[in-house]
């Protein structure tokens, strides 16, 4: 009884602090609270064609926009939003403005999961101070351009790249000081190419996942390139 009452109080509080300008709990976007007390913003699948508008509010744990019809991310898409995790997977995203995340959001954002239709640009990573991002998952991006933008993600711990174009793994990725897990999944990689800077820059990677690629062999000196590697998944 007491627990139910407390949960009701938390639920009412989450509604009052909801940053959505328009709330539609049945067929659009709404705010809620999980059983552990963490608050979230959720948009029903197949219900929206653009990012909803936000107002100033308290920090929310999660924003879930996945499985919708969003095609464009602009420099106003996340204006005034304070959230720790953003899921924007399985949307037909055609364009990401380079200033999309260059705002107050980066003071709070710790995890980002994002897809594009095909061959999306990483340029948006070059803008803003990504001071808290720990986990990044990219699907259908072009990793052959703007890899130097990863230099901005100095606190990144886990990076997943899938269904993307990547011909070489540069030091801009493997030198990240806190990066312990790198997953390159379903990228049609036939040979694991590193740039020639590995003798200059050390790597902290402990887990390397190369699942569902077309690898025939791996470099004999992989342990030199990734001296802290513990787990290698080639399944």
C-alpha cells in the first residue's frame, strides 16, 4: 500500500516535470517512471515523423524515439532537453545537422544509440563538448570520413559500429583512453586494417567483437596493436 502510494506520487511528479510540449499517452509521446524510480520519455513506435518539441525540465534518464519515421535531425531537435540516454534506432534518418548535439544536452548525455538509412556522416561528432558520453552505438554510417571526430569523445568506454562502411581503424578510435570495448558487427570487413600510428598511441581496448563479418584472417601482431586485449569474438 505504501509502495503504491509512493509510486503514485513519483508518477504524478514525473508528469508535472515532463519536458514534452505535447503529450499523447495513447498514440504519441509521453513521460513515465520505471519501477526503480528512473524517469523516461517514450514515443510509441510508428507514431511520429519528427522529433517532438521540448521545454525546460529536470534531467530524465531515457528518451526512446526508436522505430518511428524520423528523417531529419536539426540543430533544434534536442533544444532544452536534459537526458542521459537517447535511443533513436530504426528510423529512416537521411540527414543529421552537424550542430544537432552542440547544445546543453551534452552536459548530461551518457549514451547514444543512433541509425541512419545508409552511409550517414559522422560530422556531428565534431561539434560540441562530449564531456559525459560513455556508450555510442552507430548503425549505417560512413566511417571512412570524419574518424578524427572521435577525438572529441575522450570518455567513451564502449563503441559499437554495425552495418557501416569502415576500411580502416584509425588511432582516433583505438587511442581513446577509456575505450575498453570495440564492436564492429556486420560491416562486411574482410581484413582488419589499422593505421600505422599504433606504435605511437597506446590502446586500452580489452574486448574486440568482430561478429558477422567476412574476415579470412587477422593481423599476426594484433596483440601489439591492442596490447590490453583479453577477449576476441570472431563468431
